[in-house]
């Protein structure tokens, strides 16, 4: 598990981890100093003569010039308070460094996971539930950092502190050190045996239940109209409640197990003190009060440290599934790429040669040995029954899928990963369900651009025949149109899709069933808009997938896929 975890951390953060380890070590030393400072005070309070019998005390007493026992005690108290105050300030600064590292790592991992999921391509996105991917990016990555890496850092720091405390106990009182080992080692072993598998099981089951909840909520809002009309909300709510009950049950179990570290350490402390008391009853040693005091001072930090170790270990087991989720993305390729403003311009034709494509989870090719060409400036219609691969062909033309065999060539240049982005810069695409983000109209039309060219925007709006609608809005192109364009009609969404394609100044425009879900009147208007585009710009290549003959009337050539 440690190897997988280490490999999941980006190399830049692995190098910084060395400095984090140094801060953890320094913090452990400072926390030890805070505890160790109490022992001299304890010795002075229990034995007034220790000022004279202890060389260090006598040197300080005489060197500073104290004249009374009370004055020396006050001076020691002032020194202890000052040291502990400075220690805590430094510890906070060190902890801040560790915290910045942890949450910078979270930001990087979450962004990287988002990028890698996107980089897997359209096939991966379609095969996985979007709600689950969203939870992995936003929640599981945080649990990996805050629920696994941070507890590991806590355990390392506390183990270092315990080691220092143990060494100090051996120096001051071997009996107290031996007692601590005899009592607390079995306590920790018993805790490990009691909860190890249970926490793993709880974490895995809760993650699955949370995924189900996220999926149900996302589906319910996305399919609101169908669910409402079908009266299916009670069913969705019942499924949600069942998953919610599972989460609550598991959370209660994990909360109960979360109390065990405190209970186990308190029992250990009680056993240790009882053992010390019994030893004092049967021992004639004169320093039992000092032994009690030293053990009590050590316990002030020993008990919280052990509790933190046990609680952190519990958190790691509970969130261990997040390691697998993050590690699975290690072999994925980031979608991030250098900005590409170049364009693979279409000058002659697009050639499709012996093209075949088979989905990963299918044994039957969706497209088999297809050969055709798309000539520059032509209006090409593609028709065929549902399921023959028309949309798949478009996704291949768009560079969203890789051919199983054969090739697509633009003016003789094979379309591949090296020029895919340049080719996409030359393509406009309008689907049956145009993607509309919850942004302004202008941002939706100029999708992907931070600095919008107003002149190009207005021209695209004019050509898409949507200016009248936009002018009727109070804020014009700066109007927000809701998630998935919920405030738009079907025809308006399609026109925005057309305007988006035209804003790019594309060489080839692909329409995938763009009017199939529209009424006849709206379909006719959209077709007229496309026809005007075709007439006004004979250099623009248009490829249309459609079932209705009316959407193919203006095409120069029609291909039937079988």
C-alpha cells in the first residue's frame, strides 16, 4: 500500500515531502521540550534539596543570583512559560507549512484527476457515471489527502515524540519506561486487531453508498420532467433514502469505533497508575512520589499521542479505498496540453479509407471497412437507420474516437494524436443536444475563449439568425441562460450551437441530427438558416446526419449507411 501511495504523489511533491518530514521531526522535538520542561519543576516541587544536590539546578541558582527557594521556583516557572510560548509559536508555523503542503497537494491531485478523466476520451466518459467521476474529483481526492496522507504525517510525528519520551523515561526512570511498554503495547495491539477489518469494510461500503446517492441526485435533477410526469420521484426518493440509511448506519459504526482510541488509552493510563500504586505499596523505594510525578508528566503528552496515533490509523483504514481510486488514474494521460492555435485547414477533401471501429465492450464492429470522401465546399448528407454508426462516424471525424483500423486523412494527412487538436480547431459541430453551460450567452457562443472578439461574436449571431432573440433579453449577450440552457427553446439552443461553430470560423461544419427533436416549423427555420449559410459561403463544407428528407434537401450528395 505504501508503494502505491507514494507513486500516486506527483514527483514535485515527493521532493517537498523531505522538508515536510523535517518539520514533523522538529515539531516532535519541540513538543518533547514542552513536556521535558515540566520535569525539573516537578523535581524542585517534590524535593527542595534538589536545588543543592542537582548540579544543573545549583549552577543556575548561583549563576543567576537567586537568594531564596521561592524566587528560584518563580524564575523556573517564568522560564518554562516563556519556552512553551515560543515553542507553540514555532510549532504553529511548522504546522502551517505542513498544512500548506497537504492542501496544495489536494488541489494538484483533484485538478490532475479531473484532467486525466477528461484525457481518457469520450469512450471513458460514456462508460462511467458522471456523478461517480465528479465525486472522485471533488471528494475522494480530498479524503485521500486529509484522510490518508495527513493521518500518516500525524502518526510519524507522534511516533517520533513517543520515542523521545521513552528515551527520557529510560533516563529518568527505567521503571516508568518499562511500565509504559508493558501496559500500552498490548493496548495498541488489541485495538489493531479489534478494528482493522471493520474500518476497511465501513470505508468501502460508505464510498459505494455515497456514489449511489450522488448518482440518484444527479439523475433526478437531469431528468426532472420525465420523473415528474411519470410520478417516479417517490421511487428515486426511496432509493436515495435506502442509500442514506446505509451511510448513516456506517457513520454511526465508524463514530463508535472512533471513540475507542480515547477509551483504550484511558484504560491503559488507569492500569499504569494502578500498577504504580501497587508497586509503591510493596516497594521500599524512597522516590516513588517522583516516579509518580514523572509518569504523570509523561502521560500528559503520552496519552494524547497514543490517542492521535490510534485515531489517525483508524482514519487511514476508513479511507484506504481512496488510494485505489487515485492510483487507478496513474496510468491515465492528462488532458492538459499546450495552447494550440494552429489549424489543419481543409483545402481539397477529407478521405476515409477502409475505416472500422469497434467499442471496447463490444465484439461487433459499429463501422466496418467504410470508404468515402468529403470534398471541400460540398453539402453532404448522411442517412441510415438508427444504430448503423452515423454518430460514431462523426465522433471519429471529430477525433473523439481512434479508428480500430483504417484511417481518416485531411488532404492526404492522416488524422492522429499529433494533429488532432489542429483539426478540431477547423471543425464546427452542432449535435442534437447542444451543450449549454451555466454561463452568459456570449461565453457559450465563444466557448473556451477568455477574451471574446466582439466583432466575430456579432457576426456569428447574425449568421445564426439569433440576433432578434438576444436583443429581446434585458442583458443581451451577457444574459445567463441557466444550466443546460433551461431558459431556451429547442430552436434557440440549436442556433446557439450554430453560432458557436461559426464563431470559430470553421472550414467544415457537422450537423448531427440537429433538427430531429424540433417541431416542423422550427426545423424548417433551422434548415433555412443552414441553407443560407451554404449559399453565402461556398467554401464552407457542410456534413449533415438526418433521418428526415427535408433536412437533406439542400445537400449536393447523400450517402446511405447500412
